């Protein structure tokens, strides 16, 4: 699994035991991690759990219910006006049901919900409510984990490809798509697909046959993805090796359509290192080395070894202007949201 981080969260290392739902004590595997997001989860629960995320709907999605003129003028046999009971006002909230784990091993952290995923959800909902920029787009979510962001985007998008790596994560994501299918736009197509950042792209033709698995790509899907204008990712920056793989696949995807835009939400994660003898966010520094910003004096953007110019242009989005549509969570102080495009000047 690519998307979610092993650091900056609660870690249970060599924990003695955990009580199952049937009351039986069972050993908890070493090096278990827990996200800060475990809405409504019962204590001492480690397996899959269904959480209900309440979202305050933007005004665009609250339908007005009006009373027709014919209803207002209905009369009884004596000529008296019939007062029709007022219909119940529509809900101003949307509830998403997401299956996720409370804890997981590091390779399976995509089974959990992470804070940056909710921040990206807020941003997507804000764009959906204030513009038509995401209407009828072809979109790709990278390192999707539970698929929460892509599921919401399907309310307005034409096609959404929700991608990650590993059957267990993909099966859980597919489960969430099925649980929330009723909120999709009527003509939206949602595909859960495997996208291994360390493999070649596009995949070889022999690997796209249906016999290879239900999460494999078809040739028609690969061609449709080339038209995608919107890419999304959350909490995919935490390991330098995976950051390198992420930007490698991002370059290949963006070269198909240089006007593609990526919106990436990430959380700075700090660790003490012996090399620095300090608490530092080295993963964040490595991420920034791939970006150049429009500010010429941006000292935080250093060059990659052997590269004259970073291949990507990044613009940080001010989260103070993005309302919290997802209720009952705390954004914290270390989550950032970036708009990333190809640096066309670096291509020549």
C-alpha cells in the first residue's frame, strides 16, 4: 500500500494483548500503527469497523422543496382550503459509511483513515460547491486507501479511477464504493484499480487482460485516463523511496496531458534523527526538493541532485479559506495542501 504514513501516529510495539469482541484475549502484532482518525470506534477494537462520517453539505447540494400551486389551491367538498402537511425539509448533511481498520501493520496502513484525507475531502467539497471545475471531469486518486475522496468526487465527476496497491486495500476500497454508491452522480463511472508506482506505466498489454484480476486496467480505461484533468492524493508523503516512486509515476501520468493538475494533502511528520540530533521533517524536505514555487526567494525549495530544474511547480493552498465540511475532526497544525503541475520549462 502506498498512501498512508507509518510515522506521526500512535504506535503499539510489542503490546501484550487485545480483547476481541467475543472477550477472548489475543496477541497484538508488534509495530502496529493507529491513525488519529478513529471516529466512533469502540475501545480495544482492532479489526475492520464501519464509521459514519457526517458531512455538512455545501448549499449547492441542498435541494429546495417547493409546494406546487395546485397543492396550495386544493379544496374540499365544502369549498374549504385543504392544508397539506409540509414536507420534511431536506437534510443539510450527508453521511458516508467507511469501512476502515482501527490499527494496522505498516504495510497495511491504507486500511485506515488519515487526517490529510479529510482535509482533501474538505477541499474537494469546497470546489464542488463554489464552481463547476470538477463537473464531468475524468479524475484519478493516487494512494486512495479507503477511497473516501474519490467516492465524494463521484457526485459530480464523469469518471473516477480510485487506485492503490495490494488486494486487501483494494478490496476494502471496493467495499466502501459499494456502501456509498447511492450518492454518486447518476452517470458517474467509478473504477477501483491497482496502480503500483514502482511498475512501468502504462502497464504492458498482457497485464491488462481480465484474467489477471478484477483490479487490472483495460486498454479503454488506460486511454480514458490519458484524458484525465484532475489528480488527487492524500498522505502519500512519508518515505523517501515512495516519494521518489510517486513523482516518477506522476511525471508519466502528467506527460499524457500536460494540463493535468494534482491536489495533494499531506501532513508533516517529525522524527528525531541521530544525524541531525534534532526533531526534523526529512520526508517533507525531500518532497519539497521536487517542487519549485513561483516565489523566487523560496529557500525551502532545493534542487535535486543532477537536475537543473525541478520538474514540478507547486503552490500551497491556504487552508484558512477552506471550510470544514467534514464534522468532528481536528485538522491540526501540520497538514498542508498543494496544487502541483508540470514545470514545462524543465521539459526542454
